[in-house]
C-alpha cells in the first residue's frame, strides 16, 4: 500500500529568488538513474542474462517484483536509448522546479504506476522506464496548470510541445507479430499516477518576487524622496523646500465688509 502524507499546514510563499536554485542534486540524481539503467542493460547483454522475466507480469505473485524492478529493465538498445533522454530531462526539471516533492514523485511514481500496471496489464512482461516518464510528464503538466504561476505554466507548455505526442500511446496499440509490443497499460498507469500526484501533493504558493526601487540598477539616491531626508553624513533632516518660481503670481485677496442696519419695523 502506498501511503501519502500530505502537509495541511499554512502554505509557504516562495518566489524565484528563494526557490528556483540550481544545486548538485539537480543533475546528480538523473545521472545516477541513467547510470543504473545502463549498467543493468550492459550486464544483461554482456553476460547473456535474461532479466526481462523480472518485469511486471500482471496478477501473479512472482510478477509483482517487477513493480520495483521494471523501470530498470529494457529489451534492446533502441528501447533504452529512447527512454534515456526524456528521463534525464524530465527528472532534472522535476527536481529544479518541484524540489520539495521530487523524491516522492519519483519513488511513489515507480510504485503506484507499477501497481496499476500489475492490476490492469495484459498477460505479458512489462519492462522499461516509460511508466515513470509518463508520471513525470503528467505531473509536471498538470501541476504547472494548477499553480497558475507563469514560470511553471511555461514549463507545462514546453512539456506539451516536446512530449505531447506521447498521449497517443496510452491507448491500446496493435499487436506486433514478430517483436515486443508497446505497454500502453504502463503508459496509462503513469499518466494517471502523475495526475493524482499533481492533485494530492502540496507545493508552495509561488509569487513573483517584489523588487523595491533601491534594488533596481537605475536607482539614483539623489532623486529619491526618502533619501532626501538624510544629509551627506547620514543624519536625518527635513525635506528641502522646493524653490518657488520667480514669475509666480499670487492671487489677490478679497475683503468682505459687513455693516449692521437697524430694522425700521421695530416697535416703539
């Protein structure tokens, strides 16, 4: 069972300056994943070992091990080559833009997408990192749309442009007589998993960073109204008065004169 622990505390406000920062983990984790995948592929084909039987075989106890192992197993060079670049790019983007939940998406994504594949898949071995790739595509796209933050929405748009065509592979595909067929069940499982994570996993409320006037490169202290309250030694002084124009015309004063007139109808 996969348990999701969601933090229901007050949302954290994050901006570009204190959140989107490059760190070694941004490239180390994707690189490590690729090294493991390629090492397993090298060992399998160098020593003639068939590791495909350790993939997901739906609804069997022995095939359940593939829930964890299948992302690291690939059938041939074309298979692993097609998965390597998208896996690296999407994992890097996930860690850079969604650092707080990146490990949850990766680990739980492998487990949950594998479990769904084990439940709905055909009676065949399902291997490859495609399910995890669909998890990443789905999560990054839907989460970016939900945040309504322009940087993450731009990332979602980029994912659609680069990998939008992958949507066609979540539907049943025709069987190939002389070779392995595409595991559309694994793709569908990854798409659903990524959407669930986008809804369930909480991320900070992203806002644009406030840039004050004195932080701008064209800031001139001599023209700033606040800085005029200080002299050259830093002492507080009154704001200097503006010089009045010499040709200013003052308005004429109006004088009002009041007089008292006794009423003639006064009774004697």
